[in-house]
DNA sequence: GAGGCAGATCTTTTT
DNA sequence: GATCTGCCTC
């Protein structure tokens, strides 16, 4: 399903599940994969509304993989008690690996190296097959540490986030019998947000749907915003090749936003060249125009928005949960928080990881991990000297090298610490005692009947952690931290109450750890809470709000400075804005500030290119910094509009994405890509030319993009794009709705919105005229 | 070994 | 701005 924003995707997915079940498909054979737990929970809720609670497997890719891995851990050299390391712990393990190899990290920051490895894993590259790109020192370092890192992971019976998926993918590739079994077991698969799947995820889905290709995926290439994580729209484009009998369904009708909002979103996204043409159709009224506000400073921006919200709240026209404020980076939230707080407006910052990122929470969870998996060295390092037990860096270094020589875990080494040369008597005793403490707690942890909350309580008590926090009344909120830890105990208790083992080897502690390890930002966001939501654009995917504010749309921030010189990344940034705009149901306000206090410095920047691209008949430009005559802005807009016209002609005809119909081209790596720029070219050229494409179209990346602008411009000289003009009262024909007449036009040019009264039952509908959905009826 | 301090460093988005 | 690092002193 190619499904535009607000087209009822979740509804389609849930109804499909419900339909399968009522058609007699056993619920255990259905797997529904999404990207956040939130989305999965929502799906589950809606499915049980339709057909009652069902044992359908619903969750994130990572959760699904984690459970599968637990059942088959032996196949990849792990035990079912394996730990999941979060990026921080994984990073520090990577650091230890580098140190072991004596690699200097001064010129290659560790998170950069981690990023390269993560990226490679998501491409399903192995440490052996990984090839450093020439002239990239980070790659060279990655090439060398990766194997050591992986070895250490294995010895610690641990995986990182990426490994969860990679292990499953490899398992499916290497074990044909198991693959067949799992394929048969998970017969019906549904994947949401398919445009954001990467190679590993693709591999997993593919592996489970060869014998039983009952696969339903939904996605919108225009909302692909995880390219940096290796997601690739090629998964959508290749779909029809891998599953030749696939049917493509387009959901183009938007039930969410006003036509002004949709028009603006569409105008913007038309500037992307690499996309499947797709229409946005709506019956909705125009609503208020999308507002573009230019403020003098980031503080003005925050104050203005807070004032507007406070005003709407006090006159009763809105309630706090109607509002969302979206931004590019988390760091941008601060001034908004301050402004909202000073006006007493309740808000929630959607950054759920915060809780699980807190030191005290991580310490407590690390203890649980160590109890579950005694080989989890990273967890041990985290808690071994908290509260202080007199075990310092020196002793730990000795312990580490001894353990690594003897090939034992740190915990095993700790038990022997008294005998390890170089470790002082005092530290040695402390380590031995630590090991003994672990033994005591582990005894309590044993047995699947044990409650996680009780165990956690014992940990806090016996390790002296709770006492440490209680006594640390002074400087930095030992009280708060204590409260947080107690909150974790409560969470564990609640978890224990609802926990239902689905398989015999399911245990509460393991599941609890899995849950804490795999929470996402948006998972903590609570739609019920009546608060203004503050979140990143990425986190907003899949949500909707009556009123949306897009802030800090400035050059260098919204097209992020690291994206500006790369055309593909610019397109992703543009999609990000597209996602942001289409979150809005009734009002969208985009803003930029001339001067912004950011990262401790003050920066002056120009309004985002995207603001000018959005500007048109559906928008108004205001604010203290708005050009008085609107001339500068407007002229800028006009120039952009010419470009917009070129781009819109690219996608003027919505048929390009029909199954197998669109022209496609093969890249050297064997992928099939559809490029709209060639669509545009083809559209007006003779059909014969289809096979001999100009060399320029074959080139990609920077070259192609530079070429495209100039090349396309010159080519257009000889190729007149089909220009249609419409006027009031004109008779038109729509392929689906039949004939009608235009009874209203708002705006001008290819983006104008026309209202059509159809003769048939379709009634009155609105269209973006330039989209080619309508033809003149003679 | 613990704790405190100054200076360096680095800042996209996330399961 | 915030956090981490290395260095210093007790």
C-alpha cells in the first residue's frame, strides 16, 4: 500500500488483521511489525476492538527479533539470557575493544566509529567483508575494532541493537530448515512504515515470506526520514520484483488535514526529484492558510508561540493536547519549555529515553542485567563501584586484563580477585565481596516465579544503593534520584502484574529487561495527557494534532548544516518538513528566527529554503521580520515557483507508480530505481526513446543533482510541458468521479486548488489542479 | 582510591 | 550548554 499521510493506514492494517482472523487464519500465524511500541500498542488496541483480544504477534522489529533470538540463541553462540546493550554501553565496550588493540581514538571519535559499524551492520555487511572507503580513517579504525568488538560481545553474551536484527537475518540465511519452519509459522506478515526499513529488516521480512508470501506492507516514500539509519526506499521499489504477484494499492485520499495544509505540503515535496508520484486528495475545506512567521529572535519566537497557545487556552477555543511544537533537534526545545512554563502552560517533552538514560536507572537496570547474564561485563563495570567500594580504575584495569587473559568473565575474575597480582588487598576483598553479593542476589533471582519488583528491591537494599541515595541529600538531588529508582520499582511491579508468559521459556526478568532496553522516545508520549507536546520531527511521525508549530526553520538547522551540500540528504530534510506539515489537521504555523541562541552561542541565519518553497497561495507570511512589501520574499518565491513548476511537471501525472508501469533503471549494484526526472523527460518524448536514456539520468548523487537543474532547464526549452488552465464554470472529467464543472478556484498556477461539482454521486470535491487528476471535458 | 576542578570537546535525527 | 576527560590534591 502506497499510503499518503492521513490516509488511514493504521485503519487498513488493523482491518486486514481483523479480516484475516475472522476468515479463520489462526492469530498466532500473524505478525504485525511497526517501528515503535506505541504504534504496536495502538494496533493491538484497535484489533481487539474489532475482533477481541488476539494472540497476534505485534511489535517493533527489534522486539520481534529479540524474542526470536531468545528462542534460538544457541544458533549464534549466545544463551537465552543474553543482554541487550544500549548504545552507551555498546559504545564503552567498543572503546575497550579499541584500547585492547592499542588504537588511538584521538582523530576518530568513538561514536563516529560506532556509526560506521552500525551502518555497515544495517547493510548486512560482516566484519570480514567490510571494506573501508579510501581516505576515511574512521573506516580503517572500524575495520580493525569491529571483529574484536564482536568477539567481546559474544564473550559477554551480549548484543547491541543492530545485532538483534543481524543475528536473526543471518540465522534465516544460514539455516534453511529453521527458515522454512519460521516462514510456515509466521504466515501472514504486515509491515508498517515500510519506507523506513533497511537491508537487515528487509532480509528478515523476505526470509519469512518466501514459502508463504502473504506479505502486506504499507509505506510512503515521501515520509522516508531514516535514510541515515540505512533505510532505503529501494525496499519499496524492489517489492514488485521480489513478489511478482504483488498488488499495489494507493491510498491517496487524506482524511486529516485542510486543503491549505495539504497544498502547502504538496508544494514543498514537489521539489524532491527522487520520488514516486503520488497525489494528495481531500474533500476538506481550505481552512486557515498555513502561516509562515519570521521572528526577530529565538526568544521572540518562543514567547510568541507560548502567548498564542496561552491565549487559545484562556478563551477556551483549544485545549493543551491540541498543540504540538515540532523541531529538528532536541536541543531546540529549551527556550520553548521556558516560555511555556512561565505562562503555566502544561507540556510534555517527548524524550522518553530520558528516564532510562538516568544514571540511577541505568545502574539499577545494570544490576538486573548482571543477575540475568553473569557474563555481562559492561553491566558489571557500571555497578561494581557504586556505591563506592574502594575499587578504582587501577584495580579494574588489572581485573580486565586478567579476565581477558584467562578468558573468563569479569564476575568470575572478581571472585578470584584476591589472587590476582597487582590488585591491592583492599580492592581484592571488595571485589570478592561483590562477587559474593551477586551470588546471593542471583539465588533470589533464580526461578521464574520470582517477582522482578521484589528482586529489584533486594538489589537496592543489599547493594546499599538505596542508602547511598538517601544519604546524599545534599547537592544533586539524591532525593529525586531515589524517587526515580522507586518509580522503576513501581514499573517493575506493574510489569509483573500484567506479565503473561507466552512460551514456557519466557521469564519475567528477561521480558522486563527487554522492555526497558527497547523503549523508544515516542513510547512515553501519552496521547491522553492534556498537555502541549514538544518533540522532534522524527518523533512526530505517525501522530496528528489540530495545531502544529514548526519552529527554527532556519538554514543550517532545518536543512541541517550537515545535509546542505548533499542533495540526497537535502531531500530527506525536505521530507522531514513534509512529515511535520502533514501532522497538522487544522492549523500549521512555521517559523524562523533571524537570531537564535543555540548551543551556547548566538547565531544569525537566513530563513530555511523550505519556507520559500512552501510559500504560495495557501500560505501567508507574517512576523516582525517579514519583509514590509513582501517583495523580497515574494520574488524569491517566484524564482522558486519556476523551479516548482519544473518539479511539479515531473510528477504531474500520477500514473508513474502503477505496477511495473513506471520507467525504471538499473543501477550498477543491481537495484531498480525509478527516477521521476526521467519520468518527466519521458513523458514528453517519444516512446522509442525509453530504452536509450541519456547518460545523465544514469548518474546519481551530487553530479546528477547539479546536472539535473541545468540539464532539465535547457531541455525544457524544446519540450513544452503540457500546460492546462482552468476557469470557473469549465467542464472537467475525473477518471473516477466522472464529469463535473468547476465552481471555485483558489490560487493560481499549477498549484491552484479547484472545487468541482460532479454530476454523479461524487458531489463536491477539491483538487490541486496542477496534478492532472482532472481533464478538460469537451 | 576518592573527590574536585579546569579545560576540552562536541553537539541530528533513533530502534 | 552540558558532559566528559584528565589532572591534581588529599
